[in-house]
């Protein structure tokens, strides 16, 4: 297959369309929809691993479509009524199959590669300083899945040349990927089917933790399975006898037989913590993960300043360090708090874009009234916790009035919350200084115990019902 013939095939066939759909469709999703992929430390342009995971997450939509488009390409000979004529040519069948399969593989790989290039360029121009190589297998397996799916669709359509073959393949693959789609409720994504079975789908969960990645056994097992699928597709595409078509199923069966023992049996062995990314990098008492090393220069001096403020207020009970939270937590689950440490989560609204004085205030508030649960774009988190932290830090920094840490909402709930917070602030400031300090200490102890009840009522000394 020379370059001139390949260029002609790409110009005069539908081979480029699967690659264009993957590229244009993905960019349209990412740039035209203000989705969760633009939020937090696991955004698609925030880190290399999350970029690879987000682009692969979209295979839930493109993989079935690419299989169907490959099937449309595979119907070309039957639609033009040239199938019998081509069989009589002296050129071997596998040589004839190489041209359309190669053109499709090149187009799909180029389309997905350009998508990764766009995402990678934004990551490189961003504020991350962590550049691992662990994202490469994630993207390479995704490209292999697209190529294998397209060639498999071509082979099935060549074997079953019917107008309903492409839509039937799209619906079948869409159903399977939907059934095998992982859920993200627990510590790590898991599926409703047995773990090894749902890992046969190349679709990954939407990344919510920048420290989570796929294990090496997942990469190896999925590669074996997809190579088998690719082999079966090419065998069907080049088969001219019934016996050859029957033998074409051997590669996918062998691939599955080799892959299933390699794939992890438990979800906790599929999505694992990237130990290199989670390792702590410290500047004095302030530590962040290596993945967020670029944040340390700003966080370190502000962290020391916040620790000094807390030491002056709490004495020996004050925290001694500031550390980024690098432990996994379920969505909606309680955070493991420690009185000696001010935990920082850059996905939290308080810390996401905080710099300068705002960052110092956020650290002081987290040291005085830490939040047990997340307050971010995925978990929500009302304004009540922020209002309480605003009272604590305003008191600590001797502000003449209550200064909200975040912008106040305009909905009815937010207006009531901040009205209650302002009333609680007035009551707190009406107390003698010793009583004010005692209330803040009591509030901090309740926060670390994740005690139920309205913290604003506890702050003002009222009984929470």
C-alpha cells in the first residue's frame, strides 16, 4: 500500500469521517458546554492524567458511533455490486482489506491524536508543573479501541452486507457500553457487572480525583482484548470463504481469554492512586502533592501567616502544619480531620481560585471551623458552612464587620443563611472577649467531631433542635 493509493482512498471514501467525528464532536462537547470537565483539579486541561481520562471518557459516545461508521464503510463493495468482481482479481484478499482498514485506522488515530494534542497544549500552558508519563497508556488504549472498533464494524458489514448492519452495531455497542459504564459513587469507580467484565469496555469514569489513574494490569488486559477485536475485524474484512469467516472469531476469543485473567477482579485494583502524584512536597510546615507543586509558592507564605494567626488565638491547641488532602473520600462522605493539621483541598470553592489575602483568610477559617464535607461543584455544599467560617475568620482577624469568604448567593436560602449569619455575628460580638473565644473554641471542637445540628445556634449559645 503506497502513499498515493492511500491518499486517494482518504480523499474518495468515507474513511476520514470517523476521525472527524471524534475530533470535532469532542471539541464541541468540551468547548460549547460549560460542564464539570472545566471544574476543579481534575478538569480536562488541569492535569495530564485527567486530560487523558476525560478524552477517553467521551468514548462512551464515540466508540459505538465509530463502529457504525466503520460498518458503513464496509458496505461499499456490496453497495457498488463489486464484491464478486473483486474476488476474481489475483490480488490476495488480505491485501485488498489492508487499504480500507489502514485508511480508517490512520484517520481515527489522527482525529483522536489531534484531540489529545489540543488538550495537552492547554495543560502544558496551564499552571501545573507535574508532567508524568502515566497518561500515555490511557490515551494509547483509547486510540486502539477506536481503531479496533472501526475495523470490526467494517468486517461485520462485509460479512453481513445489509443496510441495517450499521445501526444494529451502533445500538448494540451503545447498549453494552451503557451497561458496563462505571459509577463514581464510592471511593473508586465501579460497575454493576463483575469488574473484569465491565473493564472490557474502553470507557472510563469521569475523573473526579486528580490522583486516581488506571493500573498497569488494566492497560495490559484491555490491550490484549482490543487486539483480539481488531484481529477478528480484519479477518472478517479479508475473509472470502465460509470457513475463513468462522475462523475469524478466533482472535477475539483468544484476546478475551488472555485478557480476563489479567484484568483486576476488584475495582480497588483497577482505579489506583498515582503514588508519584500523591507524594507530598513541602516548604517548611506547608505541604502539597506533587501534582499541585505549582501551588506551593503561593501557599507556603500564606500558610505560615495563617498558622501564626491560629497560634496566637489557640495557643498549644493550634495546628502546626498546612497540608493538601491527598486521601480518597466518597462523594458526600466525611473528611478525616486532624486538629494538628489545616487540610487544604484545591477542589473546594474556598481554595480553588484564592490568592493573596483571600488565601490567608481561607486557611484561617479552615483551621478554626473545618468543614467535614465537601463544598465543591460535584458535592454542592450550601452557604451555611461558608457563613460559619466567615464568622470565625472575621472574628480572628478583628474585622469590624462580617466579611463573607465567598460571594453571597441571591436565592432565598442563601439570603436567609447570611441574614442568620449576620445576626449570629452581632450576638457573638456583643459578648465579652473571653466568652467570644470560648464560643469559637467550642465551635472548633464541634467541627472536628462533625457534630450534627445548626452550628450558628451553637455559636450563639442557643440550643439546636
